C-alpha cells in the first residue's frame, strides 16, 4: 500500500486544483464556497449534500419573509435528494426507480421514470450525483449505474442505462455488503464506500477502478466527503478515516477514534456510531476540518484536523486523539440535558455549522436492532407525543482555536437535512408546528424564525431523511415519503 505525506499531496494536487478553477462552473462563486468541482454538473444542486464537501448550503437566494409561496407535490417513490443537471431538470433516485423532473414551470413535470429492482438495503441508492456531461450516477447494492438521455442533450427524451459497474466478488467481505456513500473526486472519478468499509474510485466510463479497505469489522451507514487534494473522508461506526487518492492509487492516510456510543442503534438512527455524513469545513489557507456528530448519548459536534495537525496542538483531553480539534456537547440550549441525537449530516457555511435534533420520544431501541422499528418513529415524527425539538448553530473561532455555540432554539425539524441560503442569510429545515409539516427559515445570525410556510398534516409531506434543497429562482425542494414537494415563490 502506497503512503504519501501531506506536503507531497499538496504539490501533487496543485495542478489539478488550478485546472479545475480554470473551467469552474458559474455556481458557487462566493468566498464561503469550497473550491468548485468542475466535474459535477453546473447546477444549483448537482449531488447529495450539494457539493463534494457535503456542506448542504447554497450561494442562491431562498424563500424570504414576505414571499407568497406556492406548494406543489409530485408523486414518486421516496427520494433522499434530487440531483440537478441544470437550473430546471433534476434526477431522483428512489427505492425502485430513477426519474427526471422539470422544475421550471408552474407545475413539476415528470419527464420519465426508469424502473429497477428494489435494493436489498434501502440506503443503497440514497446518494447520487450528476456529472458535467449530464450523466446521472446511482448505486444499487453492489452495482453503480450510469443513466443518460435517450437523445443526447434532450432531457425530455427517455432515460437509458449507459453502463454498469459491479464490484468484483473478490473485494466483497460481507454477505449483505452494499454501496452506501458516493461522491466525485476533483479529477473526475466516482468515489464509493460500501457498508463494510471498502472505498473505491471508479472511472466515469465505468471501465477501471481502485480499492482499499478501512478498518476491520467496521460499518459505514452514511455517505463520504471529498476534498480538492484527493482526501476521501469516511466515518465508520468506530473511526473517522482519511483515504488518499493521488490519481493512480488509493491509500489509508490516517484514522482516528471518536466516541462511537452503544452497539444498538439509537431511535431514528440508520446505524451505530456517528449518525452523520462527514462534512468539510475551511479551505486552503484556513483551519481545515472534517466535521460530524458522534455516537454519544449526549451527542457531540466533533471537528478533526483533516490536514496537518498544528505543531503546538495538544489533545483536548487525556486519551483523546490529537487529531480532534473540538468535541462540543450538543444540548440545543437546554441546561442539564443528558441526551441528544441527530441522524442528519452537519450543515456548514464558512466556519459555522448547524445541527438539528432527531431525539424522538418513542424509544424503539429497546425493541431490537431491526431498522423497521426506527422507521416507525420517523413516520410519526411530526406528532406532539414523538416530535423532536432543537436547532443549534456553532462557529469555530480561528483566533482562539475553539468551538463556540452561537445560538439555539426549540424549533422542530423532525427528520430532514437542513440547508442555508447565504444571500437570504437564512437556515431552513423541513419542520413541523403542532403536527403540520412546515418549512422553517431561521436568521443565520440570531436564530430567530422569520419564515414559516405551512404545508399539511398528511404523510406525503413527511421528509423522511430527505434533504431540504435550494433550487433556482428561490425554490425550496425536498423529497418526501411518497414523492417530492416544491415550494415556489
């Protein structure tokens, strides 16, 4: 296995970064944005969690106070995220299909659906992306499929399968192993992670691949983050790992322990350990971290140095990895709180992060590890007797090298991934008020709720782990248990 030191990695990737910036797409030209990955579609939201850093925040305007909003619903199977090919056309990946929709008109227009086999595990296929050529990539079990338009350049033509990559049997180490996480490297390869900790890079034409295993007997239940220096960040139920891609080979650069918590998933969690996809914070020349929530009963927001650890950095506590820069208990502003849970990826903008509470009152962990019990709590997470309450924003103080809590409130964002609009200066979540599903918009500086868009009580409005996404022209879109909702100013 080949190992590289961090200075060598920086030199190796400098040319790639310069080449990418020379052809940077039009989206993402603000100081708070990470480097643009030019191999992703030039669109408002080309992949799950929006960019390769997984920050799930946007440089586009969202819904603002005073807007009159039209609520539209389109029936489909559950979709975690839409991946936009351009301003108006987006792809969705569901349990048994992929589909295209046109979001440009007064109504959401279904363009086509490609029906496929149900995955053995429902999380396989939750993460997807569209590349700069308009090709849609979605995994199912051990297969990665590339989809395109039957008529090149015509999004209203039918969906066709253009190729498939199946993980070779000799790389599979578990009977129920499946692809979980997916991202795009900055040199245009598809990065994958399986439930058993296999990390791969696959060429976009699906003809070649490289692979490396992280940890022993470790499980992955969320997606992966990628930086412009070839770092691929994978959190398992035991450790955070940085796998290094140098354009030719994959190697394990570092691994660090964190507080992984109990061996039985907490209610609402898809697995044990961290409940979040890793998110990257900071850019070259700044403090750079990989950010996630741990598996403690009173959850912590954890920042790990993703690059070189400062020479004078001391461990935050005896026995802790030196790579941990911060480990901050998340109480959502409730003094003496002893328990908090989140299944959502940490939303990041600049050096600030937002976390929502998913601690349901119905504790199904005592019924066993079968995920069906956890889903029951999610399906009824808008009910007063079960709904979680709490949103908290944190910021890293680079001068004092410490993490602080900026504000918290007791809004309810039951199960969806939050987002943020920089020009609107608002954080959004798929919330509920007295049981009614409601889009909530919170002032990024103060936490005051200034936007409330009521939708309805029916299950069709239940986000069910889906991402709240900022689209073109102020639109907010989310998948739901039975389709997708578009909120259009």
